[in-house]
């Protein structure tokens, strides 16, 4: 098959399914055809890159030259960057083909992909015997839905508190958030800069390994990117788990967790044991503070990062009687409800008088969370196995969740700790629930040891 043929097949699949799933907000068929033609020429000339001719979807958070990049927010209407994000540039340099931009929660804030200015993304999965539409999770819901429905071979995604792993778990796909610093954040619209990391969502562990290898790099334009060699992750697949220690953190048995999540976790433990790993109980005592601390740190950083959207430099402008009035009107019209909530929380916790009580306190908690993991790894644990999410995918426009944002935030209970500690985490499909919906397990690794996650996840998938 040629790159052009493969690309045309994906374009047809998108045309047929996107009205129903709303996974892509912008399809770039002309660009895709040019890129695919170039791929075919390089293949013919014997100069194929590692991803030559592979059609990918790109989360709308990544800046793409000349292609509308909006973080699915009204406030970035019409913004076409003059620069390319380092992660996407790495993919193009390896020969990948861009199919278009993928839907997401506005500024990556959400766990259901319902906060997008472009409307909710639909999960291609349905519960057995039901027609109810389900969410794909968020914020990388467009990425997850598109990969699950074969509307791209793989997708870029980002994860600040779970936005790669939770949607992967809800759609039966594989998603890895690498160690903080593994991928450059340059050209990725910032949400919470000390937590944001890019990573792939893919159909299996092997594809995720190949994509991450391409996406990862040290980058002079992001001083938090780390100058370490990027291993050949694919080579790790199939390596033995003998001698490995897998930690099972007691604190992840949360109240009200469905029995079938517990059963899935046990099944995962059994598979890893069978593959030769030793299972040890561990304690991560500060786990219960991770979610509240995250919802201070992330909004604090977001409120600062989002200050730049002022109607002058980017996208939308709503005229006012003077410049301050213009700022206010633009921001009032341009940001959605969830984003405004985060800006208000963030501004509050950073304000004089509250800074020490909230923000500084949350940063201290963050250090304790990180130390919990360090102690476990120092004691010889190689990776940690947990459920990826406390439930399978829920319905679109769930009244319970809409009425109470904190309930929505609880979706991240197993994933945010990893961002707070800067560690790598992978979500891998591990089975179906009683409704026939996918459930995922999460593996958490040592800093920059994504290889161990790939080889261990490969045993589970
Ligand atoms: N759901 C979390 C939030 O809304 C995480 C989002 C993310 O990882 N981008 O903040």
C-alpha cells in the first residue's frame, strides 16, 4: 500500500464517521495528500523515515504552521500559528502525515471532552444493548475517539492530570504520559506548565512505543526538556519481567470503587505474576491529598498562563469603550465556563494573603507525594500497578456530573499523582466491564524509565 492510498483510506473513514463522533474539528486533506506524496517519493528513493507515510491526528493544543490551532477555545478563533510545535515537527521529520486537528476540552481542562467550544466528542463504544452516547474521556477525547474508531493510525495528546490515560482507558486504546521533560512543551498551548506533558494515544503498546520515540527530544526552546538519549522503546517489548518488582499501592482502593475495577486489578496482578514479576504491597500515604493539591496547583498555573489571551495578541477581540473594557469583554466572551472557574480558583489561591495557605501548602504536599514514590522505588519497586480510572466511560451530559464539578474532578483520582510527581504513566486496555465497555490499568514508572512501562504493559494488553 502506498502512503497516498493509506491517507485516502483515513480521509474517507473520517468523512464517513466524523459527523457522528466529532473527533476532528479540522480536517486537512490537501495538506495530508501533499505530505503523503512526499512520503511515497522518499520511500521510492530509499529514504523512508521511521514513521514514513503514517497518517496521524493532532490534538488542537499543538501549534501547527498555517493550520488553525485553537485549544478548542473560542478565544483563539482564527489563530494560525507561524511556528510548529517541537513534538509535531519531530513527527513530520520522521515522515508522518497530518490528517487534521483533534477536538479536546477547552485548554485541556476537563475529563469528558464536553467543554470544547466545538461540542462534545462521542466515544465510538456503546454499552451492550444501549444506544446511549458515551464520552471518550478528556481532555484528549478527540485523540482517543479517533484512534479507537480508526480515524487515524495514532494521535498526539497531552496529559496534565490524566488527559492521555483516562481517555485511553475509556476507549480501549493505549496512552502514555512520559516523564516530565521527556517531550518538549514548546509550541504546545500551556495549561499548567509544571504538569503538562505530551504523549501518544495509539491502538497498541507497540504503536505507542514507536510514536513516543519520535515525539521525545531535548529542545533548546524548552529548558525543562531533558538531555537524555531516547531509547528504542519498541525494543523493550517482549523482554522478560523476571526479577521485576511490581508495587500495589493500598491507597488506590478508594471508597465506592466498583467491584469489577478491583477484579480487573487482581487480574492484572495475576498476569504480571505469571510473567515472572514479583508483586509487593506498597504504601503511598499522601495519595489522598493529590487531587485537592492538583486543583490548586493546576488552576494557579492556568490563571497565569491564560493571562496572555487579551484580545490583542491572539484570536478573538470584542471591542470595548477602552482597552480594559475590551479585555473584559473579550475574556468574558472568549472563555468557557470551566476555564473561567479555573481562572477564578487560580487567581484566588495566588492572591496576597491566600498564597501561603493554598499555593505554598499545595506545593509542599506535592513534594510529599513525590517522596512517597521515591521511597517505593528506593525500596526496589520497578513499577506500580493501579487501575487507570475509577469507572468505565459515562454518558454524555451526565446530570450528576454537570451539577457538581468536583465529581467530574474525581475521574482523575488515579492519574493526577503521576503528574504531581513528574513520573511516567501508561494506561493499557485490560478488559471489559459488565456493560461491555473497556477498562484500563495504569502502570507508573521511575523517572525516564518508560521502557519498563512499555514492556510491562505489553504483557497486559
Ligand atoms: N481532568 C483534569 C483537569 O481537568 C486533567 C486535564 C488534563 O490532564 N489536561 O484538569
